[in-house]
C-alpha cells in the first residue's frame, strides 16, 4: 500500500450538515485511495507550544465553535483512536530532534471530524490528531512533516486540515459560492498553486514575504501551517494535484491538494 498526503480547506462547520460540492470532492478524494489502517490529521484547531500527538482510544467529538444551529452540536464522529500508531508518530518526531508530547484525552475538533464525515462516513478508520504550533514557522511544520515521511508506505494517511485563505474579517456570507469578495483571495491561492506545482519549497516556506497579499489572506498563520505538514510528509520529488477549487463566503478559498511522490524531476 502506498498513500499520498492530503491537504483540505475545511471551511465552515456547517459543511457537516450540508457538505455540498466541497464534501463531494472530499468523498472522491478518499474513494480513490486504498483504505488506510489509520489517519493522522494535523488540524489548524489544535494549537500547542510544541508538537503533541493524541493517543485517545475513543476520541470524542469536539464542538469547538459557537453561534451555529443546535442540530450541528448533536452531530458526532465516532471513530476509534490509534494509540499505538500515535506513539510511533511521536517517536518519529522525537527521533528528528524535536520536543514532542502525547495527549491521552484529546478528541477530534471540527477541522478533523467535519471533513472526515464526508471522506470516511462509516468512521471505520482509526484516527488521531497532531497539533500545530502557531508561534512556529512554516519551516518548522515542514520539518515535522518530514519526520512523518514514509507513513504512507505503512498504510497511514497524513491528512492536513486548514484553509488556503482565512481572513474572517473579510467574509461575505451572502456571496454565491465561487465568488471572491476581494481580489487577494484568488491571487494568493493561485500563487500558492504555482509554487506547489513548481515544487518551489523555498518560496512556499517564505510565503509571508513573497506571496501576494499574504497578510490579507492569512492575518495569522495557523490555517496554512497544516499544509506544510502534508507537504513535508510527502517526501522528496512531490507532485501536487489541486483536487478541488472553490470559494465560500467570499473569502475562504477551499482548495484541496493531493501530494504524491514521484521519481521524476521537472
């Protein structure tokens, strides 16, 4: 078995109730893969000072949002955890020279369980989370990902969940899907797409200085940082495939990517 690594823009928690075109894309994304023996998901909504891995045997569903319909809070995702695999992931990160911890109680936040409801609706694949570090750089997260390289050959899917753009101050919920409320939304996503296709890791790691409108697209880093985990975990000579492209609420670019290893160089 050989699995790619994946990045999804998880969007609003309401996708759990009305997944639409994004949910359909997630479903197809998972359907084209061999069934993993476990999933490790790096979510923008679990933030720690240093990498931490969840070792819960039965991770609870975390409703880490407010102001949504009551019915949303009754939804859950009842997958098993994978504590033994999680411990192996922690050991890999430690072996790479980084401080790492484990959390036996951490459940699944909406950055994890919302896409998983579409990708693996039977909740029949064990899953655990990997925290991100909002005070650390994209380079740090790329190195965390590098420590996980090769997990795909062991049947473990590395799934990163964030957002290609994430400026909540600029959201315009009344705009139709696919419509950007500001030019920077498309400009930033297209710059990232170009650099991912070109395997320009240096530019991607330095996106704050090099990408157009980076501060507008990401006032803070946390929703882009999971992308670098997936990119690093894909290993060397990575081919990037933009699996899904959309815009919701005028400001959330919903890009999803699949990263496959290749032996050829462009």
